[in-house]
C-alpha cells in the first residue's frame, strides 16, 4: 500500500514559483520594455545603460514624455552588434 501526504504550504509554494516562472517568460516575450526591464535584461544599472547606450543615437529607444521604452528585439540586435564590435576592438 502506498500512502501520500501533501503539505499544503509546500504545494502552494511550488505552485506560486511555477506561476512566477511563467509570468517572467510572458514578460520577456512582450515587445516593449521600460527602463527597469531593460536594466534587468542587460544586468546593468540605469546610470550604466544611460552612459553606454542612450548616448548613442543608434540605440533603439523611444521617449514618450518622461518615460523611456525599448523594443526588445531591436535592443537584442543592437547588443549583439555592440558586443561583436567590442570584441573586435579588444
């Protein structure tokens, strides 16, 4: 005979962790990012992003009022080109 016991708190924690993973995946698939999402994507602070990328007019950014928005796909393409250029010049 097999006996199974479930801890409700443990089950809830596992469920919430899985839900958060799926929400993070959906967020990553959205087209536009705000500054917080961009910093998270690049693993950089906002001052570093401003210094390295926003000073470049070719960086794919949109400013609406005081809010910055970034197209996820264009940013990825830019970062890919930028990192190749950095490696080439190193």
